[in-house]
C-alpha cells in the first residue's frame, strides 16, 4: 500500500510546473515623472516639471501554493530619470505567482540607484518614502520651486497585473517576466480621495503658503487647512469662476493638505502600469 502511495505522489509531482524563469524587477514613474505636467492638465493651469522624484520601495515577495520567495531590502530610485532596474531575480519556478512589495523610508542597508547620498540621508532621518522637487509655472503669476518629502510605510499585496488584469504574474520556463512597481505621479495632485472619477489635478493650494524664499515644502502643505484653504493673497482660495476650491476627503479623516496628499499617495504604487494592490499600513494589519 505504501509503495502505491509513493508512486502516486511521484506521479502528481511530475504533473506540476517544470523549469524556471526570471523576474526583471523595475521601478518606473512614467511620462509624468520624466516630463511633468502641461498646464492644460491641471484645473488651476499650473505647469509642473520635476528635477527629482525619488521613491523608496522594495521587500519584494512572490508566493505560490504555499511557497514563498523573498528578496528583502529597499531600493531608492529616482524615477524622474526613467525606468530603473532594481534587480534581476533568477531561478523562479515556472508558474503563476502572487506579488507583494513595500514602500517605506530607506534603511541603512538600502540599495541606492543613482541618488545623492544627502537626499537618502534626509529621507531616512525624516521618515520619508518620497522626495520630489522641481518647478511650477503659471502664466501671469510666475514660477515657484518645490521640494517636498512625504512619509509612507505601507505594504502592497494581492496585486493585479496591469498588463492583463489577472492576479499576480506568470513566469514561463526560460522566460523573463517584468515585475514593475509603477508610480502614478498624478495622485499627488488629486483633489478627491477614494475614487478616480471626477478628480481634478491642482497645485495652487501648494504654492499659497510657501516659505519666504518662495520654496514649497512639507511645512507649506501642513499649513493649509482643508476647511479654510488660502490663496497666494491670503484670502480664500478660489477657482477661475469665483467658487471656493474644495478638496474632497471622502471617508478619510484628513484635516490638512499634507495629510490629504499622503493619503492619496498610498494608492500611487501599482504593478505593471495600472495593476491595483491591496494596501495596508505596515505593522497595523489593516
């Protein structure tokens, strides 16, 4: 009896997936990170260009039928410079794999990809997973610089593949499959949370409470009360038609512009373009 059980087990093993392939793990911000936003894309007609768009991402994990493969460690990447390869992951058994990754502040042992050491050190010290800087310009108003770092400490699981809408990725025998952690940069400019419908992109509120030297920082966003948004003249922030500008928080308890932007950025990371993930705060379980 034991002999037949053993033969049956061997037969079942022979029917499973054979061979192995490779995951090419990349980080991208797409056209908006690289080329910015034309004024026609924003409700308040600001044009935005980035000189840096740095993200700290990694702790990639692939799971399949009780098997877990892990590549611990973070990668600090400036996606303004284009898509970057974080690492190549060979010898992945062929088949479909569920994919997960994290966005969190860089650790001491993070792998840095063509990012200035002082930027990484500041992100680590201040608990930032994002750091972006650049210039915004509006006809008839002028230009302003921005340098904003934002905290994020979240895990992305059960990701769908943006290329075909299925859960996870399939790696074939001898094949190389791209695992791209894609940043949707437009989320930072959203004026509504919890939906992609009816959303406007805005930047005016960012500029109103800039520092004395005209630089927009995290402190500028913290000073903007969502219930009393101010314009550059210190008066209520208005749209071109004279109506008050509203940032809609949906069901989220956010009170200031920095909290609003951080909440919006939690949904910025995707798999292979537009693939959605389940997002949870690291350590919270929710």
